[in-house]
């Protein structure tokens, strides 16, 4: 299992020659919130385009770098085509409220977790109630329901079953070794 924010900021290198292709700025998701690719810096300061690496082109994600097989795996896409992302898309999952079908807000998304080898679907959410609450009570973890139809990943909120409130767990303290050999 990997936390998405552990990838943000890592350099992207080509495995066969060590050429640096850029740095991970965000993650791109499809309409079912499955990971499509990694977004790198934009092509220019005011550019309407972004450099992306399709997720299937990523060979490995280590503690300090992401590796791809070939330089031509990096693609340039219109920024407007990136509809769903973690930080920068039209619809952003970061800070999105998670609400039960009974109208109880469980928190806001701080991070997402996924298994890199199993369809890259989001498997859980790290939730926050804000800085002070994080310090006093800590963040909480909510496993995504196994039935993808049981959760609505909307434009402005994530709607989860009522039972989700009882399934919240405290987040274990973060460890710098958590992101080693994740792919």
C-alpha cells in the first residue's frame, strides 16, 4: 500500500540512461478515480499543457525517485484534459469532504492510499478535521468500500455508506520507510 503524497515531489528518471525527465507534481485519475498517470511540471510557465507519465509506464517508485523505461513515455496533454487529480485538476480529491449517506461529515481527504499492482484503485482515505484536531486526536483512516458502487466519488464530496462512520480507524504514525519498493 502506498500513500499518494509520498510520490509528489519525487524526480522522474529514465531507467536505461538515468536522464531526469521532471518531477512529480500531482496524480491524474479517471472518472472511477483509478490512477491514470503522474503529472509533472507544466511545459511552460503559462502553458495550457502538462507533461504526464501514464501509470502503466512507471517501472518503480522508490523512496527518492520514480523510474520509467523510456523517455518517450512522457506525454504532453492539454491541462484541460486532466479533469480529476489529487491537487490541481478541475475536480480535486485533496480536501474533499467525506460524508455518509445520513449526512455526517467524517472529515476531509488528506491523502489517498492504493496498491500499485492491483488496478491502482483508491483503497482508502486519510481524513483530517483540521490542524488542531490532527494534533489533538490524529488523522483517521477509512477503507474504501469493496463494492465501488457503494461510494460516490462526486465533484464536490465523497458520499460513503452510513456504516463508514463506525469503520474509521486512527492513522498509524508515518514512517520514512513506508514508500520503499512500492511498485
